[in-house]
C-alpha cells in the first residue's frame, strides 16, 4: 500500500507506562468533558425537551435564532459584560492597593494577610446568603444603615436586590468581596518577585515614588496583572450561585446571566435544547477571552 | 531484577487503584437507598416522596407513616422529603433517570403534566367507590384528567385575607360576613390608607412577596379572575391560549392595582416572614397553613375575610398537594394501601389539625373543629363549595404557564410595566402550547 | 520597598475591620435570638451579642440532619481531591517526562479541553448522568470532576520545569518509571500537590450548581445545597440560617488557619510564572 510501517517504539517500557498513566485522565476528560460538550452542540441543533414523551427533532440553527430575539438572552449578555467591566477593574484595583500595602513591614502584617484572604475559602453560596441579609431593605438593613450614617442622613433606604438600578451592582459587590483576597495574593507574589535592584536604579536616576510605580512596578507586574484581569473576566461570565440565591435574575432581567438563563431554560421551561444553545454561546465567549489571554501572555513571556 | 521490582511496584499500584475504584463505587452505592430484594419479612418498602412544607405538616406525615408501619402492613413505607422550592424540577430530573418513587406527592396543577408524560397510574381501581364518593368535588376535579382519576389529595386549600379585628375596628371597617360580602377593591384600598395613618412605617398589608414560587400563581391568579381576566381560556378554535386573557385589559388592571399598593408603600417586604405574626401589619394575604401560627399570635383578635372583589366578585384559589401512584411502581397495591390509610377520616383530621387545611372528605369536614358548623375556618369550605374558588389551569403545559406567570408577577412586584410583563408571559405560554407537542392536551381536560 | 510603614499598616487594619464586618455579623448573628437578627442589623447592635446563646445552633441540629450534610461534603470533596491528585498527577508526569506515541495528541487534547468551562457542559452532562441512572449518589458528584484538564496542565508544567538529574540518576540505578516517580519525583512535587489539592478542595467544597441539579435526597446532599434549601424551609429564621452558615464554614476556616502556607502558596502558584 506504500505506507511505511510505524517505527518500533524506542522505549517500550516508557511507552506502556505513558499510555497507562494518562489513560484514566484522558478517559475521564473524554467522557465527562468532551462528550457532553459535543452533546451540547448536538442538542442545540434540536428541539429536545426535558421529559417530553416525544423525541427530539432536528431544527438547525433555530435555537440560536430564537436567542437573538429573546430579551432575556440579550439582557444576560449585557449583564455579563457589565459584570466583567465593573468587577475586573474594581477588584483588581483593590487587590493591587492591598498588595502594595502588604509589601511594607508593619506590626501584624502576617495575620492581616491571613484575614484578608479569608473570604476566599467561603463557598459562594454562603457568601450569597450572608449578603442577602446585609442588603435587607428599609432603614434597618445593614448596608442601608451604614450608607445612611456615612452620608449623614442623606441616603434613602433601598431594596437593593429588587431595585432595577441597584441589583446588579449589589451582586457585583458581593463577588468582589469574596474574590479580592485571591487576586491580592497573586499580585503580592508578583510584587515580591520584582528585583530590588530595579528600584535602586530608578531612585539613583532621581525617580520619585510615583514614577517608580509607573516604570518599575507596573511593567514588572504585567504578567500577574494580565492573568488576574483575564481570569476574573472569565469568572465574570460564569456567575451563577449568587444570582440563583440573591436575585433569581430579577428584577425583570436586571441581573440574569448566561448561566442562569441556561439553567432556567433547561429546567424551568423544560427546553433542554435552548439551554444547550446558551451553553454553546457561553463557551464561545469564554474561548474568545481565553485566546486573548494566551496571546497577551505569550507575547510578554517572549519579551520578558 | 530492577525490572521485576518495577513490575511488582506496578502491580501494587494496580491493586491499589482497583481497590480505590471499588471503594468509590461502594460509596456510590451507599449514596443510594438500595431496596432489598423480594417480599417477605423484610419486604421492599414502598418509597414515598413528599414536599417539605410547614414543620407541623411534616411531623404529621412522619407520624402517619410511623403509625402505618407499626400496624404491620405487607410492605412498610419509606418517606423522603424534598424541598418545596424547585420540587417540580427535582421530580422532573428524577423522572428522566427513571428514579421516581412508588407514591409521589405532586402539587395539584402539575398532575396533567405528568399524566401527559405517561408517568402516573390511574387510581380508579385502587380506591373503593365509597371513598371516592365521599371526596369533595373540588378534590375529585383536581385529580381527574382525561376522564380518569390520577391523584387524590387528603386536603384541599383555602386562601383568604387574615386581619386583626381590633385594628380594623379602629379604622372603621365593616367586616364582611361571607364571600358574597367581600370588600370591593376601591373600599379595600381606602381601608389600607386609613390603616396606614395609624401605622409607624405605613406598610399595613402582607402579600407574601418574599415567598415567590408557586405562591405567586396560587395567590394572585384569583385576582385576575375576580377582575374578569384570567390565565388561560379557550380560543376561537377551542384550544387554550393566554393571549387576550392573561394580557387582556382586565388582568392588567388587576395587577396594576396590586402594583399600586406596593408602590405606595402599603406592602411589607416581610423578609423575616413575621410581618403579621409580630404585629407589623394589620392584614395578610394568606393560606390555610398560616392559621395555626396566626391563631397562636392573635387568638380571638384574628379574623378571616374573603379576598377583595376586583369587579366580578371575590375569587380565591384552590388545589393543593395530591398523592399519585407512579407507573413505574412495582407494587401499586401496597402504595394504594398506604394511600387508603391516609384517606381515613381520622387520619385526614390528624393532618388537617396540623396544617389547618380543608379536609378532603365530607365526613371529615363535618367532624372537623375548624371546618364543621361554626368552625372558624368555614369561610374556606364555603368558598370551595360556592364556586368562588378558581382552579389553576389544567393543562400538561402547566409548568411553563406557572413559570411565566411567576416571572411576570415578579416584574410587577419590582415596579416594571405590567402590560409588557403580561404580554411577554402570554407570548411565552402560547408559544409553548403550540410547540410543546401537547396536541389535544392543549385543549384542556 | 521594605521600609517600615506604620501608616500603611494602620490604614490596612482599618480597612480589614470594615472588610471583615460581614463575617463578624454572621458569627454574632448566629448567637442572637432569631427575632433580633434583622431588627438589629442596622445598628452597631448587630455586632453586640446581646442575649447570646447557642440556641440557634441547637435549632439547626434539631431541624435538619446537619452532620449528614457535613459528612457528605467531606466524602465528596475528599474523594475528588484524593482521586484527582492521583489521576491528574500521573497523567501530568507522563505527558511531561515520558516518551510515547500519541503523547503530542494527548497533550493537545488536554490543552484544547482547558477552555471548556464546567458550566458550558453542565446541562448536557446532567442529561447524560440522568440517563445512566447516576443521579442522587456520591459517584455523580465526584467522578465527573476527578479528571481535570487544569490540574493536568499544572502538573505538566511543574514536572517540565523540574531538573532531570535526580530522575536520571534513579534510572541509571535501574528503577522503573513508577518507582522513579514515587521515590524521586513526588517528594519534590509538594508545591504543585498543595496547589492542586487546595484548588480542587475549594472548588468541590463550594460546589453548588452541580449538586443542585443531580441530588435530591438528604442522604447525599452537600452543604452548599443544604444551606440554600434550609434558607427556604418554613419557618424562615435568620438566626438559624446564620448558625448554619457558621457551622458550614468553620471546618474550612480551621483547615485554612492550620494549613495557611499551603493555601497561600497554592494561590500564588496558580498564577502565571513570574
């Protein structure tokens, strides 16, 4: 047939070990990640429903067309974007400030770092329940009372989680609260990796603290910063737990997200196929963001 | 030499791996309640699923299961409670996996959906005729679909307006004696304003806004009917549809009124679910299950009133949890035996003593201290008997119908445009009725 | 920048006080009578345990089977972490160090699957496991998460960077692949083991969406789902709910305080290299 016979494996023992050692992981990934993913794509082209005695039939891109006309989907997309645009700079900025502060020596630095990381180990479901209580409406709600005191009585108590304007920011604050510790630690490690000599050199050249920050700190932090920014952006698209517990997507569609809509479509409206279509769209968005992250990181790594 | 050592180590790993996998699978089997095989002294139990409602109700059912098991039946029952929120989603997921129990409690209106899926077994042969004839007409109507009886509840529900007599007297309200004398909604609103003057935070009404879920449909669809609207109605072709009914002017007007109460601050957000019981509000939209708690809080000061009349007469809700036997149950006769036990008048009275619901059998109603002659809750029974209770739509598409209405009501609650919200809901419902493959089901019973 | 800076310290401590106020609120609230939790939430009394007692904790234990939920979370999380370390660690090593046909293809597959977030496959995966009849077990909560592309990748990168001398010495001495791995590579792999263990633990312990979809009975229900259910169980008493929260997070906080260096190192390592 003209094909070369495959070359004999030079390291048969290694080859056998290699195949056996990776087999469970590959099998697991194929069964529990690849297969469902292909399933999602396949389902999204049908009209599969949960519990219907009638089998599914092929409908092409109909589910996607419906999504584009669905105000809930468009709202979810908008909310995910707003979430990312809000949480990423705020959370990263706060984490950077904290990391910068933690770089200096002062009494109680180590326990402080421990404490600031603490909310990261809280499950998001618990964080959502806690903040639901804090956001209670009326002057007796904790957040309302705090704002009233801080504004010297100018603040009108609001029902945050049911207010079309405040619901999304309220949920964003909850996410920031839970996540900032993680970013802080990553950025702190990045800061500690910047060689002291660069700062010495800058000082010798007459640069003050602000210019040192701009020309030594920020460039040295480029990789960790990019990493936390893009990871947080990706996580901003995966938001589900807080929405399910705190606002159920409301008021109206003010806080619904892609994942929340996907779960609602599949389990509440029983339209599995539409849930699958939402999942595919979600995947494409995350793919885009990840590709962006890889490109930017690789560029820098080459230059670093 | 090294080769054999390596191979031995490899073999050790493999054994460890298999052992680990085995342990995990064993754990997995642990997670599931595996039934013992075959009848006999340790006969496989009848699996029963019920919703986790009010604590007294749960305890009553547990006690009933214990009593039944203690009486030495052929097969004992094993009771599991599922959380009430998302109950239907849970049942759906289990149905998909073929995991349904033998005796399954369902929220009444969802019955049609599961019959359509082919999950339920008719009860006609399993319940004696005398029992069926003793059931309240509303209970029979709820459990019947496509001409056969698929579910029976041990109680029906009551929905009304609880009030504090003392506060209402101060506000100069005349209390209606029966559903025919319900306050017209304009008079009700004037009363709210008078009550608000005497109230520190101006919120004088509890609508149960924090409950969400099926409560929204159960509690507020009657207001639509009372105004002349509704959820679904047969269209010109005889098939059920929402357009023109749910988004019609009467329905919109009813919900706009309710939205007005919320917007003016007359409704308590009730985050701690104690607005009425702790005295913050004078009136509460509530169901029979609230009676024990409210009675304990206010004693003689508590009154039960019909819901306000939005134009076409006061309307209220009906329907509650029903027991069904699943098609996949391997021993339906044993399941029915427990059901017959639950339907004994004394057992019905035990349950309704705990949850204050309307007993499902006429013989039990007569003996009930709450619903019998002169009983404090007879308003509920009167509403059911007098045609003022409106059942929720009986269609296989009910899960979608109620989800759409709940979403619309949430929008109303949050101050968004009522007409737009109802229109969206009607469109979603009609689309589902057209495409869901319901066929003749879409025409209703 | 290693100068002493007491001002920065003071500012940070002040911030930490406000930042951790919600945690204090939860702990203090769990000790208060139910009626007072919401009523006093708006004042400093929220942080003062007036009438403090353990009644709420007793109520939780009476109303629901909390120890069962805790056990379920421990079993599910423990099994996922343990199995995950083995499966992903061995795979990462094999991809990094061993030469075998199909290695490149396998690596490409792992990298490709890295971008698929769990949520994108949750719905079809649910359908699949329902059809298999795995619902409502421990297996269904553990097995789908044992093989993890991200963990494989972490192990792979780590082992790639490990200096080869030790392994080569062992191989020269005649040790087989697995023996080399066990006696030479593993002891030096503590950082990555800690990282993967910690991240897997945190993910599984807080996992909510998946167990919500696939569990029904209390026998296998893990803590996050149990909390969400408990929060809606009538009567809704916030003191009890906060007590539930405290009991649920206490084991993790304890683990965190004990193994703090591992947690922090794990977070650092999960970031990009330098």
